[in-house]
């Protein structure tokens, strides 16, 4: 084995994919309710995506950020408007961790402070400051542990008020729906309270929309469920439908300085075309509204199952909770039913993160398969 062996692998080798389907060489057809970890937004190999990226590759695939890139400018115009954050400024990078890392840097540059507040069960990525703000000591190396991060219970506004009152926190970073942690959502009062406390204490609010953003929850960003205005919004996953692209939206009150942030690959021509195509298809196919309709169907079907203790999350960022470890059940779903689902830190949860093009008929297929597999347990 010459690969650095960090991933426990399922014995599946996808070689082709179309919309919600993934095929191996046999060919076995798998229903993808995992989206490669919430990445596939407009469906695998969407015809428009293939056409636009292919054409762009034939023109110019990459040049550095030292020259004008009209595609990046077009995305900088379109994304803030379409996402409902007009006037925000766009900085592009290539992954979710990098997006959060850059958001934390901006917050620290602007406030001159270095302490961060994050919440229990959070996941923000694996780079230096992002991993330090991630509530999982197993993935925090000693070199990352030097960052000053305080973890607070999700929902504890008094604890947050106490910490922010000291005036030394540059950013509060929060997932408005926790992804890897297990789909927990706090209250409207809590989220709106964070925003107020941040504004009162000159602290930047970072909305980590890496997983929830780009329409997955039925809104463009999950934080838009509430009356909050983050200074920084990090994005990745669904933004590129599989092309590695991430970015941050930065509040218009924050001024850029040359050299403050930078990247070689971020915002390259192919990345911009991927993100622009995702925006186009989200709008043309009304995928945000569609996500909510399919989500309603999912929730209704889940009611037929006494074994399901609850459905967590919103839109097509869902978790179904059982009162047992679901690892074996997920394996049965893959190998016996040919359906991909996701896991979470909460082992009793199965995560559902399908392409936003998923249809009710696919949800029915999942529940029919689940019924068969639950009967075997
Ligand atoms: C909420 C959230 N933030 C950040 C990340 C890190 O993204 P990436 O793996 O692209 O670095 C993830 C990845 O799962 C995530 O779910």
C-alpha cells in the first residue's frame, strides 16, 4: 500500500455517475443519498456542468491571481446577489477548511484579537485555526493546539455573553446546522443572540456554511432562517458540485488590503465556471424550493417507522436517529440495497445529504430498502 492509509474504505469503486446515481465497473448502480459528503448539489455530471467545464478547459483552465479574471469578477457579482447577501465581497479558495481559515484570519486582522469561540460538537476543517476550532481532540495536532479557542455549549447564551464581555475574542464561528457533529440545531433566540452579542462586543460572526450553504437546507444559507448578519460566511462543498472550490463572503464594512489574503489555485477559471454553473442550475431548476418539497416527503415517510426516533436537520441536510449504532445498517444499505448514506459523530444517526435534484421516488426507494434492512436486525 503506497497511499497514506487514513481512510477506512467501503469496498466500492465508482467509475461513473449521473444525477443521483453512481456506477461501479460491474456495473452496479448505487443511489447516492450522501452526495460525496454533501458536495454534489446539482447532480453528478449535470449536462450543463460538463459542457461548461469542458468548454472552459479548451479555452483556459488556470491562471494565477496576478492578472484579471473576468469569470471571478462575474462570480463576485452574481453570488452575493443570488445568495441574498448583496454587497458582500468574495474571496475564493479551494476547500472548506481553507475558507474557515481565511475567515478566522480576516476576523483576527480586523479586530486585532486572537481568541476564537466555537461550540461543542463543531466541525470546521483540518487546517491550523479551523481544526483548533473543531471539537475533536483526535484530529488536533500539538502544532494546532496553540490557537486560543474556547468551546461553549450550543445554546448557552449566558456563557457566550460572559466570554465576549472580556473583549478579546476576534470571532465566534458557528454551523447553523451542525453537520459532522450530528445535525443539531439550537434556537432562534440563541442564533440571534450570538449576532447581537457579537455586534455589541466588536466580535466577528462567522457563519460556517461549508456544508449547509448553496441551497442544501432550502435557503441559500442556513443562517437565513434567522435575523442575523454574519460578518463572514464560509462556503465550499456544494459550491462546485465536485470541483474543489471554496470561498468567503465578506461584509461590505470590512476593507481589503493588498496581501491580506492570497492563494495560488483559489478562484481559477475552472473553479469559477463550476461555481457559476451551480448558481445557474440552482436557479433554473428551482432547486431550493425543490429541496424543501422533497424534504417534506422524506419527513412524512419517516413517520411510518417506529424505529426512527426523530428526523434532524432541514431541507436536504437531514439525519435520522435510531436508538442503536447504525454502522452495520449503513453497510447493509450499501452492500445489499446499493444506497449510499452518511455517518455522523453521533453513531446512532444516518445522514442524508443527496444531490438537490433527488426526487420523491428516490426517497421512496430508500425507505423501502430501509424497511427490508431493519427487519433483518
Ligand atoms: C461545516 C464544515 N466546515 C468545514 C468543513 C471542512 O471542509 P473541507 O473538508 O472541504 O476542508 C466541513 C467538512 O466536512 C464541514 O462540514
